[in-house]
C-alpha cells in the first residue's frame, strides 16, 4: 500500500442497526471524495446490514476488533472470516479502550494483526501514550514498545498493509486534542521506528510507505492542522464521526488539504 489519505470513523458502542442504516444512506448520498479513503467502523451487529445498505465503494466498512483465532470454541469472539462476509476491509486493532478495559496487550494486538492479514483485512493499529507517560517523558519508549510488539514476526510485505493511528490516550474522547507539533513529532517517530524494525528489505522505505493517522478529539476545527503535518496521512475519529454533517465536513477537509 502506498501513502494516501484516510478518514476512519470509530463508532465504538454507539448507534443501533436502524440508526446505522439511516446514517449510511444519508452519508453515502452526500459524500463526494476522490482521493480520501473513507471508512466507518460500526458495531459488529450492524456490519451485515451496513454492507447491504452501502451502494458503492465510496464508504468502506471497518470492524472495531477481530478474534485472533479463525474459528472454534471462543465464546463471544468474531472471526476474520465472519468480518469478510460483511465486506469488512479494515479493522481497528489495539484501541486504547480495549487496552484499558479489556486486557488487550501488545501480544494479543500482534495476534489480531496477523488474523487480519490472513484474511486480507487491513489492520488499523492504534498506539499512544497515557497522560502519565507523556508527563514522565515516556512517550517515545511507549510508542516503540507498542510498535515492536504489534509487528513482531510480521514480514515487511505484510506490515506495509497496516495503517498506524497515533492516538494519545489522554486526547481520546476528552475534547483535549494533541497539538499539531505533538502529533507531527510522534508520527515522525513512528516512521523512524518502522524503518528500524524493517531495515533489511526496505530500509527507509517501509517507514515512508506506511499510512499514519492522528486520532484523539479530532474535529472539523482542528482537522486541517493535523492533516498539514508532513507525516500524517489522515484521521481516526470517534465522537465527530457520529454526526453526518461533521463527518462529511471532515471528508471534505481531507480532500482539500
Ligand atoms: C477514537 O476513539 O479512536 C477517537 C479518536 O475518539 P475521539 O475522536 O472521540 O477522541
């Protein structure tokens, strides 16, 4: 995958099936993008009907998680094959809410990325430091640890199918976004780390190829600041993706920057 613009909406545990259908009908009708890949990740239960409501390829479907096993006795889990059946082409992996509330670790993130790649689903790997880590100058080491864990024993040809979202935990859902200097600096660090992780085949190349997004209280007012950063290719948006007008405007901003 080469670098391109992305706008990804993470709906978390919001919107029923009916509301999802209503949103998508309305949103797809008005969306006018040519260079931004727009992805919406509704709840698992909405994916099937969402895949039927969408009429074109302009809005792609994402999942918010994936089981690391392909099938079997894993109560409550959703496999990659099931996601594929719902036309899911992207999957958020390692979101901080999953790390914080559901015991997600660097190891399970790695297994989920591998499950995505087995199914041809593009993983959207979330990395980011907590407020404590930022205040104690631990941001770099946290990001490095998360990247090393996530990409462990993943070949470079596979790694380049991943998107990495820099999501400072303290900025998610708080209304307190990072500033563009902070976001740009960590995005650059992510590129550097990936180039170190994958030196032999690609050298700098993989770090330059991979798409890096910013997420954390991104909205229509601050979006262009992030999108203007050299190392940021798009946005992962929670709250502002729940409103048709805001998400359309964000898509428009992505197109114009
Ligand atoms: C998210 O959940 O990935 C996110 C970025 O949320 P918000 O935009 O609401 O901060």
